[in-house]
C-alpha cells in the first residue's frame, strides 16, 4: 500500500536550501552539455527524472532565477537557453596528480577547472579549446575540453607490465593519468619489467586508455643510464645526436686560416686565461687583462665564436635550436652541440689559438666603463684555472698571473657593489652535488657554494651581457626614425604584488619588513632582509620564500628589463656553447655592427618562446635527476634517523631536507597520529586542530627514513615527535 504524501512530505522540503542548490547545479549541467538547445521546465524535469509536482515548480523557480541572473535567456516565453555568448577559450592543460586539470589561458584571469570526465583525452601540457560552463556568482570557472589543438607530446617513458596477449606501459610521469595499452604485436621485443619509450598511435573515443607501440627499450629500472635517458625523454629532451648531425660535425673545417685571422682583431699577445669548474670540458669564456698607457685597464671578455662554425640553417644549427640548451644532470652533461664543437673546436682550451667574439672594455680604477668595443677576435688562452686555484690566489697564495687575478677581483667587487646599489637582488643559493663511484652511484653529497673566484667571473659576464644589450637596445637613438632593433633579451618581470604583501606580512614576525614604495626600494629592502637573516635559524626559510615572490626570467624580443639584476637592458651573450639564445645574440649583434637593418620581430619572438620552454624543461629534468640520486643515496638507509629542516608544506605533507646529506623527502600528514593537521598556507605551516601543535617551514625536526621508491623518485620520512 502506497504511503500517504500527507504523512511523508516531499524529500526536498526537509532541507529546501541544500536541495535547491543541488538542483540548480544539475540544471546548469544540462544546459552546459546542450548549449545549443532550449528547454521548458517540464522538459528539464523529465531529463532529470523529476515527477513530483512540487519539485517541478522548484525547477521553474530556479529557471526564472537563472534567467534573472543572466545565466539563461528566456525566449520564447517559458523556454530557456544558456546565454549564447558563453565564451570558448584556448589554453594549456595543467594536470593534477588526481586526474583533474586546470586550464591556464591568457583569455581569462582565473585558471579553469576541468573534471576528469570533461578532459576528453586531453593530457598534461596539451594546447586545447575549452567551452566555459555558466558561472554562478562567487564560484570558480569550470569547463569542458572540446578540442585538442596541439599535443604536448605523444611519447612516454615507463615500465612495461605484460600479460599473455597484451601489455600496458605504466608511465613514470605522475601527471599522466592513464596507462597506455600495447597490443602484443606492438611490443617490439620489450619484456615485462623493462623501462621503455612508447608512442601513442591511437585513442579511440570510447577507450579509457590510449593505444601505443614500443619504439625503444631503455633498460631495467634503477640503472643509471636507463634512468637518465628516461628523465630526459619525460621532459622532451634528446639524449643522443642523430647520426647525420655527428657526420656533419665531423666534416666541419675547424682549421683557423690566416685569411680568417686577418678579418679579426688579433688579441693573442694579451694575457688571457679561463676560470671554470674543475670538471668542465667546454670553456665558453676567457678574460684578458692589461694596463693601458693612460693608467686605465683594458678587460676583454672573450666568448667562443660558435656562430662561425655553426652556420644558420645548417643541420647542426637546426638541432642546436631544437635542443636550445645543454642539460646538466647529476651525473652527466647532455650538450647542445656535438662534442667536436663543444669540447674541442669552440672550447677555449689553453695554449691554443681560438676564434672568439669579444666585448672589450676600457675601465678606470673604480670599474667605470670609459670605452667599449664589440666584435670578432682571435685569442690565445695562456692558462686554465679551476675556481679553486683562482680562489687560493685571491686568498693570498702565490701562483700564475697573481697580479692580474687580484686586479680582476678588485674590479669585480666594485662592479658588484655598484650593481646592488642600483637594485640588484642578492640571491646566492647553494647547489646540491654528488660524489659518484665508477658506476655513477652516489656515495656522498656536498653543497657547491659560490666564492670570490666564482663571483669574479659572474660580474664580468654580467657586464658583457648588459653592455651588449644596451648597445643594441639604444641603437635606435642614433636614427632619425627612432626604429627599435629586433634583439633577443633576457627579461625578468617585477614581483607579484600580492606575493610581496604576503611575504612582508610573514617576515614581520621576525622583526623584518620590506619597503614597498617602488621597485628599487623593494629590491634594496629585500637585500637587507636577506643580509639580516644570514647565519640565523630562519635564513633558509626566508630566502626560499623571497625567491618564491619573484617572477621567472625568460627570453623575449620585448624588453622590459631584468628586475632581479636591476638592469634596464640585459641579454645572454656569454655562453653560446650551451645556450642557443647566445648564438642568436652573436648573429644579430654582428648583423647590426655591419650596418644591417632591423630584422623581422615575430620569428625571433617565436624562437625566444621555444628557448624559454626548453630551458624550463631542462631545469625540471635537472631537478628530477638530483631527486633520483637522492633516492639512490638513501635506498640502503631505511630506518636510519636524521636531523632535518622543514623545507616546504602542503595540504598532504611536510617536505623535510636532511641536514647531513641535503636529501629531501616527505612526512605525510596522514601518518601523524597525535592530531588532525591542516595547512595554514599564509603562514607556511601545518597546525593540529585539537592541540594546536604547529610545524613551520624552517623548523628543525628529527625523522626516520620510512620508505624509498626508486620508480617514483620518492622518499618518505616518519616524524620522531618529542612532546
């Protein structure tokens, strides 16, 4: 017998507010999915399976409210349709580990949330077209991918899991939300457990997983070569040169003819030397120094003339542009140029004549530039110094060219002081390095620090980069029509104001503050903050947070200056062996020195974007390589206890960097059983709800190594609490 409606009222009346909210969401979903159709309240009710008359009246009420809010349009009377001006946007997919994504687009201020079911086979990094759903007041934008405009990549690295008739690739990339199905005939010799490269060849509309084929077996997981190659491929970076490139490089004429020397400024008789890391093989730059009859000092900054050997449009040039940068992994260098160029023909090795591109400055004893000259030269390095050897001389030890090194050091310190006076920011982050055995396995970890010898080289490279950029950037002032010359700049935008305010509020707790009056005041006060926290417990914390307020540097033809260095004009001129933008700069500079007109800007801007993208990929690969070595180093140390410092916090855990070996892992909040912890994002800490215990970035903690996962490059710690 049916229950009386009088005794049991309709379900929605028990909590009308929540029911209405839920029903409104469902109605908007119907219109979003069918944005070209009109419906009346009866049709909507039918589509939602609503038969109750009271609930149908609520549907009509909601439709009228949505029309009043401008989300729906009523025409004809009683029929509703989603507003026709709902925009489509284009953007890049930023996938989360949970399988949902955000679309980053210049067309809209907020990132657009895409649920997994609405990605429609879009993957991380893809360029997509998105339909924006109707947006309720005070809600974040949501949408649906309607077209994949450009795949970010279709090759993935992972481990083969094989069954009798087919296999799957389980991708290393944690932002790849699905495994790749591989038919048996497409395995191409791959065995169960192999790490391999798989190319996606199809993705049927109704299939959960894409179909792929094995294009190369890399080896077994955990092997150093296998993992290094896997990291490079994951970030879209090559790990070997095509045979035709190596052949072209071997056939290059690298002899220096007398005719070529006559076309250049001959600087071989001037004292010249290089200062580089102890393990360097490619020497991009050399310094020459001499005192002029007028008492001023001539400093030559000599850079390998890569553009002489690598002709624009050649196969080597195309490959170098494609790579855009050398990649420095923890145990190897993947060069931009073949070894015959990077380590031999172009490298400024000692006691050899070399073709160089030079910036030559006449400076007074206060390091002020009196005159400058740019052009092609021939030079001869008299000595190769390591940073350590040069540092010993600076600190008082006798050695070759002691007088010249001390003079350069004195000038560099004056340049550095002047740079900070004009707003340059002093970020001097230590770098993690590994001692490796003969097989490439880490047996020790150390920190690479920057001393006076490093800073000496840095200051003169910065000087050359700045002066070259100024020369071209201001060249239009010589013309009647004031036309600007197209050039490749290294730019760095001003910090995000909201990030600065958040940072400033945080450092107030330590009795510190920023002056937010203008850009120069911010930079100078930021330097004072960093200086004041040196050798304090909060030093690493505040330096890390300060870096996070900064924008990312990039390449562009549109010069906005370099905020971090405090330069109005800046470029990259000094490392053409390992950076393609420097090669472009050399070519453009020579073109303008020879009286050439400005080149078209759009092609160079596209090249700048590519070089920026490849630089980011290389940086990510380098970090992944360091992480792998850290995991390797700790894999036989399960259960061992270490002192650490909290280096980051998130909603799911605390990152801890170990004091002894600089390895970083995570303490997961779910493993803290003394309280329920939540993230206090503004204060960079996690807080216990019940007892109020807090763990903040910069806090010292004791942890035990709980788990090490080589495949996922993850280290898990457990906190040893002391309450």
